[in-house]
C-alpha cells in the first residue's frame, strides 16, 4: 500500500505542524499504518486501528522507549530513550504498576474534583482581572497556560509562588519529546527537566518526613509520601508521577482552553449560540477536543513480532497513535471537519486517550475549560482574533504559544 508521503519529513513540515489534518486524511486513506522511512516508527491514523492498538496492551506497551525526532535539515530518526533501566509511571507504565499508580492518583482526584469548582472559578476571576485589560488578552499565555498549572499545584500541594517556574519547567520537558528541537535549545531543555525532577524529588522527601498517616491525605503529595513511608512506592516513582502530572496535566488542559478560545474568536455564530444556551458549552468542548485533540498522539512500544491491520510489526519497533487523525475519521464521525454541537456520538472521541490509559484528569480538564470558556462568553459581547496566533511546533502536542484576542 502506498501513500503520497515521499518520506517522513512531511510530518515535521511547518505547514503540517500548523494544520496536520490534510496529511492525516491522506494517511488514513492510503496507509493507516505507515512506517516512517529510515526508522522503525509507524504512524497509526484510522479510528479502528488506533482503538485496536490502544486495547492490545500485551502487544503494544505504553513504555516510552523512543521518540520520533528530526534535527534541522535532516531526515527523521528514532531517538532511543530507554536503555532498559528506565522507570515508567502512569501513562507510560504497563499493568500492574500502572494500575497501582492510577489508583493512588484517582483516589485523591475523585474526592476533590467537584469541590474544586469554587477554587477554579476564583483563579479564572483572578487571571481575568489581571490580564484581560483594555479589551485585549493573550488567551493562551494569560489564561490557558496559567490556570491548569495553578490548579495542578493546588492538587499536589505545592506552593502558589512556585507556579511560574513550574510552567517553564513543564513546557520545556514536553518540548524535549515533541520531535521538533533546535540544537541550541537542547542544553536549556535538559536543564529544565533536571531542575523539575530535582524540585519534585525534594518535595517528596520533605512531605515524607512530615507525613503522619492520620486522617485522609491533605493532597496528592501527602498521599504519595504516605505510600513511600509504607514502602508501597519509592521516592523516585513518587517524584516521576508528579513530573508526569505537572507536564501532561498542564499541557493538555492548556491546549483545550486555547483551542476553544480560537474557535470562538473565529465563529461569531457559535459565540452567540453559547451565550444564549450556555448548557451547550460541554458539547462544544467535546467537539473542540475531537477537532483539536490536545495531544496529537502517544507512543507505544511493540513487545513482540505482531501485526496491525495489514502491516507486520517487528519486536522493538514503535507506534505513534494519532488521536488527532482518529478523531476526524469519517467512518466514525460524518463530516468530521464540521463543529456539530448535536453530534450523536460527540462524547466518544479519543482526545483523552483510550482504554486503561484514559486520562486520569479528564474530568478536571473539562471543569477548568468549562469555567474559563463560560467566563470568556459571560464577560464579553464579542471575541475576535487580535493578531496572528502561534502554535508550539511539535508532533506530539497541539498547544498555542500565543493567542491574542480582542474583547468587546
């Protein structure tokens, strides 16, 4: 089976990084399991095969062992990250470790998400009053980026004053695995990842020393510290869980909030409808998630020789499950490029993943996005773009770096 892709560099083309959907359409049509030439990476793009791969956890491990990377003026390569000694947690762990980590995090989130609504609303009010002035705001930098990290820091139990540097560390760490890295940025990114790990490791050690085990955990850091004291977790694993929550939790929610703002700024009819019928905001956000999946894809490691669709996959090779392509598969979503607030299967998108690795913080992400979007609509009569939006160049995430809006 052939495709119009001459090589894997097309995935990294700036035009495709900004608008990957025509490329995803060609992949789904011509090669739903496409090997990137010169590498052992396969791009999986159809709904059916992405869902199948996500379900076959015995064949396709979530362990992050390599990433697809392209240096300037060079073809893509498979950058090996795992020499066999890496520790994997949560989204990059397999069962039984994954189930243990997920249960610990879920136990804290489940009891707190509903009660967080006033706190989230208060943060939105604070950010709005601070940054939405003179009829203008950078919705990405001022609201979408700041709100999720502030909420995550509260859930974990980290000081509010540490949120600004957490934001920088988290985005730098995600940039490292996004596939598009300038050579002069590598030292800074490595330093950020090291500093984030060191900071959270120290937080775990401090919390472990003060943990009493009396009453319910105060926050996630306290819950993990108790598990470390009892021997159920090591300090290293606890710190890695926090690293992943800071990085992925902030990244995905920021992408959703910014994407929602951009669509509203481009669609005055949707603005008007949602102001008249705010009960449709949840359906709107599900369509935003489907149309602009915050994570374009996630990696999988092929455990043993197997087959996906019509393609043979050797042990040790890799998959990139393209959620963004699957969520626009016309076999599942008729007129996939249309924002339809009454789509019958609108909630069945895979923007938060699929199967056992479904995003543990999806309910929290929706709460934050719903609160931010409601505020944006309630406090304006019109929203429009006030400049050229800029996205973060990445084959892994779909987040805005800047989204200037004019508010009236």
